[in-house]
C-alpha cells in the first residue's frame, strides 16, 4: 500500500480534478424500494464514474441514506440492479458481499466509532480483522492514517473524549484504512462548525484524489458540497430529479434547485408530510390521521 | 358486538406479534450458533465479555448467596427443631441451594446485573451505527459482538451458580454451626448423605446452563433489535430483565418436573 | 494477540467457579463416597418396604455401606424387589439378614444388613434370602390391640 502521506501534510488547494476514468464504478438501474407499503425509491437510475466526487442531495426522507444502504448491500431493493464494479450487489451471497465491502469505506453520520476502543484501536480495527499484518506494521499504518487526518496526537484518546469533528476525522481515517475503491459518506458535515466542515470537506476531496477513490457524499450542506463535488444530484419522488454540475447549481433558475440553494421553506419540496386537509381533520371529517383521526 | 370483535382482533394481533418475535429470536439464535466458533477461536473476545458479565457479577452473587444461606439456616432451624431433627439442617439448606436457589436466584441476579448491561450496550451500539459500521467493514457483527456476549453468559452462569451455592452453604454453616450450635460433624455428614452429586449437583448445573442460554439470548436479542432511540434502548433493557426472569422461572418449573419426576418411585 | 488486562481477573474467576464446584461435589455432595466406587448389586425381597425410597442408604452397624438402586414389584409373588448396591470394600456373608428400619421415630427409612456366620460371601447378582419387612405403624398397633383383646377374652373365660 503506497501511502502518499507527505503530499497530504501541506494545505492543498481545493481544485477539482476532472474525473479521469469515464467508465462507471456504480451503475444503478431502475431500482424500486419500499419500507413496508411506503415506496421510497421509484425507478431510480444513476451511474457514478470512477474517480468522481458525487454529492447526493434531497429533502429529508427522500431516501438518501436508503440509497447508501442499497449500494452497501445492507438492504435489498424490491426491483432493479445495483452494479458496483461489475457485481450486482443484491444478488451476492454473504461471502462475496463481504469481499466487496472490504473495498468500501463508509463514514456514518456521527462517525460510529467503537466506543469501547481507543482512537488507535478504532483505526487499527480493519487491519486486525482483515489482514494478517504484524502488530508493528499495523502500528505504523495507523499512525500514518491518523497523521493524514491530523489526529496522530489523539491516538491514545477514547472516542468519548473527542469532539464531533475529531470523531468524524478519526472515522474517516478508519474508513480509508484498507485503501478502498469507493467511499460512502452519510451526512459528513451535520453538527460540525464551519471550520470543521471545511476540514472534513477538504479531506474528502484530498483523499479522493490522493488514493484515486470514488466518493458518494450524502449531504444537506450545499456550500460544502459545491466546493468539493464534481457533480450534484438531487433526489426527489424516488428518482434522480436533477443531475447538475456545481456551476449549474449556482446559476440555475430551476425552482426546485433554487429552493435548496436558497433554503426556502416551501416550494416544490413541500413543508408538510402528506396529510388530509387540516380543516377536515380538525372538524373530524376524516378517519385517517396520526391519532386514528376523528371519531365518526 | 363491534367491541368484542375488536378485542378478539387485538388479541389475535398480539399473539401473532409475539409469535413473529419468537420466530425472529429463533432465527437469531441459529445465526449465533453458526458463528459460536469465533469467540472460541479468538479467545480474547470471550475473555473480555467474561470479565464484564462474570467477574463484575461476582461480588453481588457471593454476598447474596451468603445471606440467602444464613436466612435459610435460621428459618430451616426454626422448623426442623419442632420435629427434633435440627441436625438435618445441612441437607435442607444444601438441597435448597444446589437444586433451586443457586441456579434460579443467580440467574435472576445475573439478568439484572449483566443481562441488562449487555442489552444496553448492544442497543447503544445499534443506535450509534457501530453495528452497521462493523457490518460495512465486512466484519460480521453477530460473530464479533453478539456471540461472545452470548457465550460469556452461558459460561458464567453455571460458575456463578456454583459460587452462590457454595457461599450459601458457608453462610448456613456460620449461622447453623457457629451461631446456633448444631453439631459440626452431623451438619456435614447429614449433608453429604443427603446430597447426591449426579442427581442434585449436576442437575443444578444443567439448570444454570439452560438459564445461561436463555438469559444470554434474551439480552443480546433485545439489544440487537432495540429501536435506535434512547427510549427504545431503555425499554429494551427493562424487557430483558422482565423477560429473562419470567423465562428462568418457567424453565425452572419445566426442568424440575423433568429432572425429579419418578424420584419417589 | 496482545495480553489483555482482563486475563488475570477472568482466570481467577473461572478458577473460583471450578473451586466452588469441587467444594460442592466433595464437601456438600458425596462424590468422594460410594457413587464413584463401582460396588456390586444384590437383590432383596420384602413383603412390604413401607416408605423405603430409591437412593436410601444401606447400613450395617450404622455405617453406610451402599444405597438402594431400584425398587420394583414382582408381579408373580407380589413381593417388593429391591436392588441394593453395596460398596466393593464391604463383604457380607450369604446368610446376612436385610431389614428395613427407620432412623428415629419419623426419620427416613433405610436397609440394615446384619451379617451372619456363613463363610461364603454375597456377590454380584446374589439374593439375600433372609429379610424383614418394614414395620408398619398401623399394623403394629392393630396387632397390639388384637393381642390385648384376645388376652382379655382368654382371661375372662
Ligand atoms: N427502518 C425503517 N423502517 C421504516 N421506514 C424507514 C426506515 N428507515 C427509513 N425509513 C423511511 O424511509 C424514508 C427514507 O429514509 P432515508 O433515511 O433514506 O431518508 P434520508 O433521505 O436519508 O433523510 P435524512 O436526510 O433525514 O437523513 C423516510 O421517510 C423514513 O421515514
Ligand atoms: Mg439519512
């Protein structure tokens, strides 16, 4: 594993290198998915090129986390194909799925560090579980990864002693430990102050370029994603509703995208969860409702 | 009329829910058994859980056992001396402990002390995506997290039950012989004459082994399937204690009937 | 694999558990006693065994020498057939008398063996021919009353 750690020490300007490989790493074709009866994804198709950073946006509950779950094989679609590096994820057996997942890195919203292990042991976890490297080599690798996220000094701390931003960076170091081909980020910026957001955003871009990864970043943070993404997609109505470049997002007049970009409360994305008209419900005219509705 | 139908519907629903949950638990149990070799091969995983489940329960078990034994001695003596057979106190205490109180009380205490902790720990790991993260790192969480905790419960409980019974006998000895003044020799000899190794001690061990499986399974199951919220984890923890206690008491009845049937033939 | 700080505590814990089991087996139970030694089985038939139970002790001169292995009813003779397992270390002559006695007034019943003078010893599968059934309190009382009654009628004649 060659590790260009040196190149990561100095501040790298956030320059978006255009995707060098045009061929897709992920290809999702007509995927349908429903929780119980409620459809979440309805015929979603998407292809992600090798080497790009793709920002996935969409309203709360639009199925962004669900999409990552489907790509990681944690949940199965009702219909459709999810090809990752040529393999159809939903059809893989456990062994093949696990083999594929060793080449994934996933960053969960709040880091999901193992709370009973120290920072060092958290980052060492993938090496100890997936490789037979001697402990001395593991030690060096862990320190290099921690150095890459600027937290070598925190190696001895427990996760409970970290701030949210630090925890996110440790989790990032853990996620890239095995030099994955694909990184999945679920809302990596939530709950971070602007500085930490900037640090994590730069890291995402830097790691992507330094290791030749492909990254899917689910986020609500338009600013951050515009800075680092090569492409932005917006999920709505269970599909890829818009597929834009960051420049498009800044200039477009599309009402839907503008609502996101400008943070308007109501617009094409409704503020209300689907419900019967308020007056009807207050007057007890409908039966359905959160409390079983009005009595007849 | 309508309300009666609604009631029956409600009953049917809850029965179906309970059955579905039982089926889920059964499948979960099988999944654990499939990977039970992992904590045996990677012994350090098991050792850590033995520490948290077993060693940490040691004090409460030994102290409770001693007190239960002392109380048994006082109460038993009071009854036995009415019939002029106070020397049989040793048998009474030893049989009560080894057959029933050792396995049962230990399992109840263990469910409250260690089972609830396991549920809370796994529930929190689930709520904070630690289990999902592990799964995404291609490490089977059932093998790595669940099965060591389950196995630790199965191993700890018989050991703890033995310590409980031993402490109880010791407590009874203190009160019966040292305090009340029953003859030392007849206390032990009556006990040895009345307690059978296979029938009483081994059966008690089997009981606590079964309780270990039940409490361990309930604890990891409730934690694993706890709703990922603070409320979900706390109610799962409560459910672990309640369900394990009920399961232990019911299993105890079944096992007792099965083990001691036909003994008076 | 590095050594963990739990190793020592868990090792002690397991050792303490096993020690407790050994204590239960040796000091509380009777593992050291008769159950481990093989022993030989002899048969004894009684008209009535009273309250004798399986696993009741077999004693000679007050010393436990064995246990009752099983109790069945011979459906031909309507006698109770008890199999006694006796410790190998003890030998009893062929004409030993087996009787069912009670320890104390209300205590548990046991089989008492009184050795005779025969030079041939009982072995595996042999039968003790001389037995005394359990004393049934009700029978004793009615016998006593009956004899009293016949006594008094005898003197009044
Ligand atoms: N385990 C589940 N069971 C039932 N419904 C679920 C479950 N998980 C998610 N949902 C529903 O699926 C829908 C999509 O969820 P998802 O988590 O993918 O949304 P999201 O786009 O990630 O939203 P957010 O931005 O709030 O994280 C939501 O409406 C949610 O209520
Ligand atoms: Mg989400």
